[in-house]
């Protein structure tokens, strides 16, 4: 027999105004602010996915198994038009097209038999946080956003007043001719109306990253830097930031059992310190193992975690983390408190150290280097990593990727605005910046070997605990980076990438080639980059 909740124990989780402020009049049932267990029950009942061994929920989002950046639009309107860096990242959508799409999405949501609403906060700093209402047709997507954002106290829900609304319609297909989209998929931000429309894709990452885009617009207007980085804090109260693109180790290295985890992906840096935007983590789990990443692995064995596009072994329903048959971009979404050494407040002080992570598949960048302030700005604007060869026919060498500020696809202002804000914060608070290569050593991908995670952890810990700050350094002749001569626990030949190559001349040629790519990339920012920053780039 189902357990009955007595009236005295019941707490109102529905907004007193319902969905009227969102312009919705649903014909079906609306489930307000279900908790994790209720959402999983609903998702199983609705056939949205399966439970894996130990209880995490598994969803498949095919055919979209990653974000659709070419289908992202910003509505062109007077309040923000002069601020937005229009182009490939921020494609304009006409107001008329937006109105037509919004009307059709609302009509679609009104006809569904069930809707799930989640009222959540984006931002751990009460001074700048957003109150966000997600309206979703699927229970598992509601579970995802509940994991990813900050959950209000239940007593706050009846009077929760959203200042941003996300309308989610993953099965709704846009009409490019009518709606001004590129395809049937759309992610549309209207800054003036404070709304987001998402449809034509089941990939849950769009629900998270669209709000990051919002914060990237609103926070700089308030003098707060928005950052695509993870953050943790040491026993002495020292905060560290980790910037890096997907696959560079941002989540892995910030989940350090000796330090408290503030957050794994999106943060703000204000005059008061740093703060997480989220209340959860969204970790990449391809080839995840309990030996290399025990804390993250443990979350994948817990009820409430949402696993995206992983493959289950039958009949045990254990996860085959090495299986890429659906996608290489397999993910786990879990609440921050599933990491035992998390920081409950989601806040830290001004960072003492900042780490730029890159996975250099060319095999020429050093495993760790100390950056000058000018070099920090150069490598921040560059946002470099390299993808491995062999993923496409005819691609036989690594592919360089430059993503300004380590998150170009999420920026709204011109990248130099974020770079200038970071430079000012680094100067004001004396933060030391390090460049860490988690990629290849001894040769490019296919010849060299991926840097051992144990070495990387040792080097990063030496940087964060202060033991590396006063070490002796040698300048690299091509990149001008400052390489430590010795670190306890790391073989000395590993620290200088040239010494790991069998053929020094081959290293020089490869390093000069990559240096040229850096120089070509930085020119796209034109006169907005100062001569001092330009001069901090590679020389070879």
C-alpha cells in the first residue's frame, strides 16, 4: 500500500501563481519540484530509461550525444544588441522568429499529458544568483537539472519568484523556414525576456550550458568575472581554479581528496572571492576507473546519479565505462554532496593559484610551467588544447583547438572583456598562474605516451602547496615558458618535453609548428590585444 502523507506533514511545492507567469495553461498534470526519488519513479514509469546496478538512472539521448553549438541563437533586441559579440558563437535571431517559436513551444508544452517543473538557483552567491524555473516534459531531464543546480529549501518553493525561465521541448522540431533556425534543433536565449527555448535535442548538457551562457552575459555587467573552470580549496583555506576544455582533466584534478571541492565546471570571481554557479557535477566518464578517479567513480554507483549514453553489461546492468558504441562523450550528473569532501557553501576566497589545463596531442608543451602575468593573458585568450588523430578519415595528425577563455562557445561579450577582467583580478590578488599539459610526452599521439595522471597530480599539488613557487626554473627557447628543474616524485627528464623525445630535431620542428599555430590564432583578436600580451607568446 502506498504511503500517505498527512496534511500536517505536507509542504506546498507548487508556486502560488502556478505556470501563469510563464504563459502556460497545461492540459495535463504538472509535477512541481519532485525530489530525486519521485523523479526516478516517474522516469521509470514513463519508460524514459533504465536503472543500472547500484541504482543510477541511465538515459540515452541519441541522435544528439553532445551539444549543438551551431544551433544556438541570441535574440536580437535593443537592450543587449550593442553588448553581444555577434558571429558564429552568438548567431542573431529576429524577434519575429523568436515570437513564432516561443508560441509554438508553449502550445506544444500545453498539450502534453505531464510536465515537470523545477525551481532552482544558479549561483552560490546570493548577491548575484538567478532564480530559474525549468519547465520540462521528461522526469529524467528534471532529475538532471535538480542535480546540477542549487536546490532551494522546501519552505521557499511556494513563493519562489523566477527571474529566468527555461522552456524545454526535446521532441519538438523547429521549422527553419518559420522559426529562423538552421535545423530542427534550437537553443535560443532572449536576454530581455529572460527566457531560453530548447528543443529538437534530448542532450541534457544544453540545459546546463544555456544558463552558463546567461551568467556569462549578466555577471560581467555587475563587475563579476564568469569562468569556465573548476575550483577547490586546501586545508589552509587556499583556493585554486582549474581552466580547461573537455578532456583536459578539469573535473579529475579538482576532485582531490586532500582538498575541498567548490565545483567542477562553472564559477564566478567577485570582489568577495569565488563561487560556484551550480549544485552538482557533470563528469565525463569514458574509461572511468575506481583506481584513477575513486571519488567520481563512487558517484556512479549511487542512486540519484544520472548517467548519460553509457552502455550496460547484461544481465548485471553494470556500466561498461570503456564502451564508446553510443558516444565517447559519456557523462554522469550527480549532486555536489556526493563528493564527500565538497564545500557545502559552494564558495571560496580569492584564488592563490590558477591552473590552465591543456591536453597537447602534439607532445611538445611541458607538463607544468610557471607563467608571467602577460603569458597568463596570452594563454587564456588562446584557450588551447589538441584532439587526437584518427577520428575522421584522412586525419593523420593531432588537431589543434583554440577556444578563447577556455570556453569560447559560451561567451556573449567579446573574449577580450573576460581576459581584461581576469588580468585585473590576477594583479589585484597576486594569483600565480600555471600551465599544465595532461596530454602527450615523448612524441605526438601515436608515438608518445599520455602523461601519467600520478605525475600530473604530484606536479599540481607541488604548485598548490607552495613548494614549487620558489623552485629553480629554466626558460623554454621556443615558447618562453618557465619550466621547473626538479619536482619531488617526478623524473627530471619528464619536466623538459624535448628530453623525452628520441629525436631532438623532430621535437624542435613539431614545437615550431605548434608555435606558429598559436601566433596565427592570436591575430584574430586584432588590435584588442596589447603589445605586451602579444610579446608573451611563442618565439620559435
